[in-house]
C-alpha cells in the first residue's frame, strides 16, 4: 500500500464519487469539485465576459448556488456540465445587465486581442487561429458563440437569459460562425 | 482564389445552393438526420459542412488550452468560496448536544456528523467511505440511533478486520462529538475501489 | 451593537477548539411570525454572528467549525458561556445562544 496524503484519495476519485459525497453534505468533496473545475470555469467565463471582468465574482456566486442546489443534481456523474450551466447563467446575468440593447452587426469595436491568458508555445496552430478569429468578433457575437459552442446552451436558453428573441440569437451566431469559418479557411 | 488555388469559402445562400448557414448548423446539430437530399447533393454545402466540422473539432482543444493556461486555484480562493457558503443551510437535522434550556440551544448538524464519520477513512489507507445514514430521530435526545455506512475497499484487504476497526473508529468519534445513543454501526462493503493514479 | 458583534465574534474564535465561524444559513428572515429587529451587521456576507432581538430576548446565533481533537459538547458549552457572559455584561437580561456545529475539521485517528 503506497503512502497517501490524507484527502488525496478523494481528490483523485471520479466525479460520480466526489459529487455523490458532496450531495450528501461532504464539504471536503465540494472543495475537490471547486479545485477541479475552477480553472475550466474561469477560462470559460473569461471567454464570455472578457479579461477585465470580475471572473472570480461570477464563480463565487456560481459555487454558492451549486452548494445550495446540490440536492437537485440527480446524476452525480454529470456534475461537470451541471456546474457549467450554473456558471453560464451567472455569466449571462452579467451580460444582460451590462448591455440592454444588442447590436447584431456590431458597430462597436471588437474586444481587445488580449482577452485570453498567455498560451503555451506548443499550442496547435488551429487553436491559435480560432483564438485570433474570436478576438476579431464584436462582443455580442463572440459571447453568443462561446455560450453556444463551449457552454452548450440552447438557443431558447440563451434567448431567455439574455432577454432577446431567438431570431436575434440565431442571427448573432450565424454571423459569428461565418466570420470564424472564413478566417479559419484563410489560415489553413 | 487563395495562394494554392482553392476557392474562398462561400457561406452565402448563393454559394450553398439556396441553403443558409443556419440551416446547415441545424443539420449538423441533428447529426445530418433525417437526410436532406438537397443539402447532401450540394458541393457548396459539403465544403461549408466540412469547415463547420473542423471548427467543432477545434473547440474542445481551445478550451483545453485555455484551461491549461489557468493557474491552479489559490488556497485563499478556496477558503473564500468555502466561507461564503451557508454551511448549515444544507446540513440536515440539528442534533442536540445538550438538553435545551432557557439560555441556549446547542446542536451539531447531521452533515457535520456525517463528515466526521467519513473522515474516519483517513485512518485506513485505500478505503473510501460513501454514503452515511443516521437512522432514527436524531433530534430527540436519547433516541436510539442506527448508523449505516457504505465503504469501498481496495482489493485484497481483509474485509472483516477492516470493518471492525472502522466501526470502532466511528464509534469513538460519535461518542466524542455527540450525545447520540448509537445502537449499532452497520458497515456495508459496496464495491471494490478502482481508484488509480491515472484518474487525476 | 456592532461593537458587541465584533466582541462576540472574537470571543467565539478565541475559544479553544473553535477553528472557524461560518455564515449562518438560517437568516433573520427565517424567523417566521416574530417581530424581529436586526441589530447586528449589514446585509452583505460579512456578518457571521447574528444578533436578533425578539420580544425582549436577545439571541446570538453562530455556526461553528471545530477541531476534531476536542469534544463538540464541551466546546459548544464553552462558547455558550463566553457569549452569555458578554451579553450579560452588555446589559442584556435575557440572553439566548443558538449554536450549531456545522463542521468538524479532521485531524488524526481517535480510536
């Protein structure tokens, strides 16, 4: 039997076990989930809201809600996507409160290119190209794309949370996709 | 024309035999079923769908790269999350620590007691305690309480001795931190743990 | 009244065996049917000890994390005694302490 640090066993256990215990009220297990998914959630929220946003405030609110609502999580193994949905809602709350009107064609300038953390040198060229294409998008288009393609939200969910018609959501996404695909082809 | 003579990617309905990017996205989302003969027969659509699939394939890589660039959460961050949680809001029943009187009501939560029981696993390498249940009316002082504990145990460990030692450890913890009248501690070995290093 | 909250929080955290003082979930608004005057803290998350005055009784409510090496019973009694003494010294004639241990921080084997 190898020497183990106390708690390292739980830290390495799969989501089903860890989330199952968190649902049971195990704070240590909840802490494992916080450690495990904070980097992913931070990266995602930063993509939605931009680098200057209070990303950690959004995460804090999301984790408080997650703790309160753990009893509603029926499948502990699905805790990752469950957390992403909660943090998506919190991020969309911020989007909605910041911008009452959405400009589909984006007269406003795109977000600054420096919207993401520094990347490791060996990143695939395709990822770099995608990152650059996203940075060129007007904010509303970029947010819609991230919420849909990374957050996995439905058009209806986005329309409801962002207080805009589904047609507007579709319009934003269509423009975002076109721009990204054209740029990706140019870089191929 | 691009440098190597390819046509630029056309994404307007004229390039897509009358179809729109939105239609193609929906078609892709639906797994290209039911099959649409008009889309399937269109070279422009085929090019656009290929481009969409390439993009879809890159998206997880983008997120993985973003995530890898994030630092591990700082201890201060973890603590601020945990202290922001109203821990007694989901902690189950309040278990009295003393008879209530005119000046105080002292209790420990069921959640805290379950945590105490679960932490007994730290004493025994390799085991993982799963669900814990306290059966009986724990809110009534002196009521008979049964404890049920699910455990997963590494392959090869002698189960009976382990269960005995675990039962003893749990009993001591309960006696120290509660005034529960524990009538029995049932330990069920549910499955053999398959936790390995590569699950990190 | 805010000074009293600060004193109480300090006394609680200074009790041997207490390792944390948490926000309580049973907020003032959960006291159904009582005319409640919230005397302590602000509406945001900074408040940990909650003091309320219901019909002349001053109640202090705390949620604790304790060290597993102690005894929850003894630590709870010690905290209660300290807080009661502070309330009495502040002139409260009918003090009440509602204390809940919500977390036992694990250390070493006890068996």
